[in-house]
């Protein structure tokens, strides 16, 4: 069974939030950290994983992403604060190794 994740990244000053969905969270966070894609997250340095949820159904993950994106910033901050009140980078210490 393939897992999917929704995630929220932020910059070091917590001024920008990005909500995304992926089927490979480790690889996707690596891409954000290395600015692999020259888009929104690279421009605003959103390379800190501050929240994520896991799903077994990609359709449910995509619906959750859409729900989070449609919410206001305060709701996203409340969600992050409920699971990660210090806004630590949850990917700190991850090993990024890809063949």
C-alpha cells in the first residue's frame, strides 16, 4: 500500500507557509531544501518541514491538501501549533540518500 503525505513547510522566520502533497515525503523535502524547483518555496526559502499527515489513499491526501489551502493562515498556524508548538524542523536529522 503506497503512502501519501500532505505537509506544511515554512521559512526560518515563520512568515511564509506552503502546503503540499506528495507520495515521497523524504524526497520532496530534500527537493525543497536544495531548491530543486525554482518556484514558490525556493523563492521564499520554505525549507523547514513543520507539519505533515500520512494517508494510504492519494485522493484523500489531495482532498486534505485542498482543504488546508482553502483555510486561512490562522487555521494553519493552529494546526502546526497543536502538533509542533516550537515549529521545529521535523526533517532535522533525516538522511537524504537516493539511488
